[in-house]
């Protein structure tokens, strides 16, 4: 890895009081890292705000004892110069010629790191995004902000890893480039360049088959009849009514034809259940408790039994027949040709026919 070129510069003496004022407004999270055109401001996290959680963040690193570098919230006057000299002094790369100036830096940085603070945080700039999160029956507006100091720590770790990886042939971590800050990044912060090379993590490829299997395990299959079978049944009904002056015939021949349509609907649902079982059996080892049972116990009994006959109980056949009959009666088409309108007597007849198929 090509190391950045060291830039020679001369320390500019400044009044000790100027450090105290400027450093008191240093922050961890700056508004301008989110939108460089936003009103300047930010948040500094105190040491008492650390979080003991298994995540990499400014607050979790503070809890773990890390010192998160601070940055300025707004670049005005000699702010950038002060930040540059403070960072160089703390890194041991430069030092002021006067002891009182060095002491002023140490005192101001100690005060900043031991206290939290807010800069221009009374109002949130309209240029910043806000997320509304539900909380206690209401909503809380949250504004995501970036921490340039945290990015510097991560960037340095990645640089070190990639340097070793280059020499040992190990896998190097991939980074992208984000043009944060535009043409003048120093207007956003002294550390903004450390935010411009984020770590890139590629997600694992989706296993569509496994996703489908887990969906079947937890949700089962739908008892809603297939559209093609229902369209065929409706077409038969329309033809039967047309041949009988608008009434549905009740003769044995017509009833046998109608029963055949209902049986075809149920047979398709049975095939659906068999296909679902085959998928579950194929990936049984991936399922909870190694697929014992093959389906989630939370599934309704009618669906479980249609997929796995060994899970049926004594009430399954009649209960499932009634459920499928209701699905047929309630079926709604997505066109203007009309839906079914069945009396309860017809629905009960369907249930009897279906129960015979579900033997």
C-alpha cells in the first residue's frame, strides 16, 4: 500500500485562549458530514454515554476505552488551523514553541473529552434527513449523523490490515470512495477525508430455494384455489345458466359435471401440498429441530394435514373440506365478469364432495 506523503508545515503560534474556545465546540458527530450545506453543529458524546453492545460505533468504542478523535463542527476563522495543530500535537508530529500554548491544548482537549456537549442543536437543519421511529404510541424524529473520528479509527485498522495482507498474500479489505465534502472537504471537518473510503461489504447470495422452504415451514401453503381452475368453473357455470334460462341446473348430469369441477380444484390443492412436502423433505436438515416436526406447530391444522398426512387428526378431513369449500365460495375474480354467489346449502354440498376427495 502506498503510504500518504508527509506534508511539511510550520507551527503557527496562537493565543492560548483561542484553543479553549475552539476546542470547546469540537464534536464527534457533525451535521455537515451528512450534508455539507446544512447549518453547522453537532454532538459530542461524554464518557458516561458509552454502550456495552456487540457493535462497532462511537459509543461502544468509548465504552471499550477507545479515545474517539474529535473534529470541528464549523470551519471559520482559524478553526481549521487550530484543529490541524491540535491533531499534530496529539499525534506527536509537532509541538508549539511556547509551554503555555501546549498546556492550553492539553487542558482544552481534556475538558472536551470528559464532557458531552451540543453545538447549534436547538433546531435541526431542513437539509438533514429525519427518520420517524415509533415509541410509546408516538413517534420520535431521529437524525443519522456520521462520526469522522470513528471513521479514522476504522480506516487506520483497514490500512494496517491491508498492509499485512499485501505482504502475506491474505485477502485485502475492499473500500469504495465517497466524495464527502465536495471540492473543499476541510469545510466539513479536519477528518472528513477519513470518511471518504468506506469499507465495502458484499452481502451473501440469496438461497431462493431455502427461502421458499422456510416460508413453507412457517406459513404453509394457501388454500386459495388456483385462478385457472376457478375460471374454468366459472365458465362452466355461465354456460350452464345460459342453457337453462339463467338458472343453474340441478339435474344429475349437471351436478356430476359440477362435482368434477370441484374435484379438479381440490386435486390441484393436493398437488400443491405434495410439492410443498417434497421441498421440505429435500431440505429437512435445514429446518428447526432437523425438521421434526416437518412443519411449524403454529400452522393451522388444515394446512399441516394437506402437506403432511401424518399430522392429520380425526377432525382434519371435515374441517379441511369446510375450509376449502369456503375458499371456493368466497373467491373473488380480478375482472368485471362477476363473482360467485352461493347459498349455504351449496357450500355444504361442496364440503361433502371435497371430504370424499380427501379420504
